[in-house]
């Protein structure tokens, strides 16, 4: 083998190593993204198991549908605190879905119907908050998330899990 042949072989091996390194890096990045999404979903799930959140959610879900913003604003402190806690929590979820940190299908399965119902109950209050502050930013991501979940429900199968996966073996 001549020196030129050895140089060609070394160049070929170097190219293979570079391509292999790039392929490995791509696989590692995909795994990192998947792991990040899984951790975000776990944290999201954990945030809903908080007793204060559960009480706030129950409180808001039990509000009379169709209340005006003024009626909602005149509710007791506990009711307004519950609306604010859900607003802040669901705003964060909306941002995470928008930035693709958490997939919308995970949000749908964890709490899709609850987000839609909560938004329907507190929407007039949120609109009043926007009017009072002069900014359209209050609950903007909650409104966006609720709209996305409504569309998601129309497009994707949304049978209850017990029916959807009734034939699945553990």
C-alpha cells in the first residue's frame, strides 16, 4: 500500500466517522426532545394533583353557566381566587402547547374537557379583566388553548379511555 492509498483510506474512514457522529447526534437530540416532553407532561400532571388546584377547579366547574363578567366579579374572594388560579395554570399550559413543549394530545387526555368547561365559565370575567386593564393579554393563552382543544376534539377520536382502549392488555 502506498502512502497515497493510506491517505485515501484515512480520508474515507474520517468521512465515515463524521457521518456516524452526525447520525448519533441526531438520534441523541431526538431522544432529548422526547425526554423533555415527557418530563413536561409529568410536571403538568403533577400540578393538577395539587389540592388547591383541585378545589379551584371544582369551584369553577360548579359556577352557573352563562354568568356575566359583572356577576363573576361580584363573587366572593374564594371564587375569584379559584378563577385566578385556573387562569394562571391554564395560561402556562397554553404557552407550553403553543411552544410545543407539551403535545396537545397529552393536554387533551389529561384535562381537555375541563379546560374547555373552565374557559366557558370564566370567559366573561376574563373579558372584563381585559377591559379593566386596557390590555387584551389577560387569559390570552387560556382562550387560545380552549379554542385549540375544541378543534382537537372535532378532529381526533375522543372516546373515553375505557372504551377507546377496552381491548388493550396491560
